[in-house]
C-alpha cells in the first residue's frame, strides 16, 4: 500500500463518481485517511456511510472543509462557484482543491479568482463512470485501469500537481497531463458530442415513429445507452463547453449531409467507400 499525501479528504457531491472515489480511498488506505462526504440529502449521504464509501457526512460545507487537506468537487459544474464562495474562508492554508468534472477551461478561470492565497487548484477528470447516478451505484474499483486527465496551468505549483497525480495513480488510474484547453477540445469530440448525438437520436425516433423503440435491437441500445444519463448533468457539461461543442456539431452535420448526398446519388460503391473510411 503506497503512502498518501492526504489524511482528511472532503468530497462535495457523493454520487456515482464522488461515492466511488470515497470508496476507492477507503479500500486503498482504510483508516489512514478520513473521508468526509458533503451533499444535499441525508438519505444519500447516510447510504454512502453505510456502504463504507465515507466515514462521516455533513450538510454544511463550511464545517466539513475546515479540517480537510484535500477538497474534491464532485458536483455538477454549475455548483462550483457556490461551493467555493461558501467554503473559501474555511479552507486551511496548504489545502489542495481538485475536481472530477468533464470541462476544465472555464473551471480553472473561475477558481483562479475565488480561491484564497496558499490554496492550490489542480483540475482532474477521471475517465470513468456510467449512465447511472447516486451513491447506490458507486463502485470502489471504478477507477482501476482507467485514465485520469490532470490539467495544470503554468502557475499551478508543481508539488500540488504531483500530489494529485500520485493520488490518482495510487487508485489504479493512468495519469495523463494536458492543458485545460486541449482537454476541452478532445472531450467535446469523444464524450460531449456522442452524448448530444445519443439524445438527438432518441428524440428523432420519438418524434417520427415512437413505437419503433419496441423493436430496437442491441445496436440501437448500445448507441443510445448514454442518453439515459442524467439530462441536467449533461446539459450543464455541454453548456460549459459550448464553443468547442458547437464547432464539432457543425462538423458532424457536415458528415451527415455527405451521407445524405451519397445516398441520394444511389452509388453502392461510394457509400461503401464512405463507411470504410470510418472503419479504417
């Protein structure tokens, strides 16, 4: 068992990712690290405690962060500012703040102006999860064998970056560093756009032939599984990465128009070649 740089971790948002993170910490370091969960509902927090994902919980972020040396934001992105404004006068000097969000550039810009001196923010994005939510779906091995993207900026202290990177490696993740801007462009393409397409595909079926859903096979279900993800969560993510996403939606529309043009041309050879470009 590797050493850990943090002895008391406060996780704000004990859902699928936050709960799984708490459980992974307890599995890895057991009693060496105390995990405090903060959330909105007693029922979810108590369930997390009963499942061993956290040691104790609080509805008061100010109280919970006061003794933590690592603060993890695991809420929707649009809650970050409210949380930090409530907590910043209670965050101890030398505390590291991180997150698990899917968008980084706006987050870094926001938190840079909110956090007190002597408190470092290191953005992180574990590439793990599912369409499910809540502490009841958290799993302690969610991050094992997965990627975790760490997104420091020029002024981020190197020791804070290494602490967060080491933390995620200890939980079984492969850590890759990149800028917040590069992160947001990549994940607009490979994460946010696919969710938009899945929602749009389901909407298309519902609008044109809703009973067709009853005959859908595995291909449709695999393609649209992520459309069962919480709508409010993904609306928040897409809004925060809207400029990149709009650019790539336009690119996707261009590809659909090319597909339609080839179909109208009624050339099997052209259609086969077009599809083969994706296979290759």
